[in-house]
């Protein structure tokens, strides 16, 4: 589970470094950590990049990340392409 957690957080961290800030990074780590702590963990199924994008999206939605009037913001398409690599 530690390897899966590290892989997902590495992807999320890379996106946060480019598009977001450290506050978002901490919140996203908490979300991923909560999912990793469940038994059985849902993180064991699925791709790491999708989990990273889902965690960023979940934190972003509750913090109005897609609102251009916010200092830190990005559109959902930027989020999914940034974490997943492409929309294909």
C-alpha cells in the first residue's frame, strides 16, 4: 500500500507544483491517506493517475477551484489533463 500511496501522491504533487499551492497539496495528501487507510483500500484497484486526478478534483470542487475569481484556480480540463496525461 505504501508504494501505491507514494505513486499517487507523487502525481498529485507534480500537479500541485505546476498549478496549485502547498495548501492544496496538504489537503490532497490527507484525502489520499484516508483512502489508503481503509480496509480494503479502494486505491488497490484502478490507475494511480486516475486516483490522483480524483483526489485533486474532490478537494478542488469543495474549494471552488474552477472559479476564476479565486487566486488559485484551474479549469477541470486542466486538472484531468495535468493528472491523467490526456483526455483520450
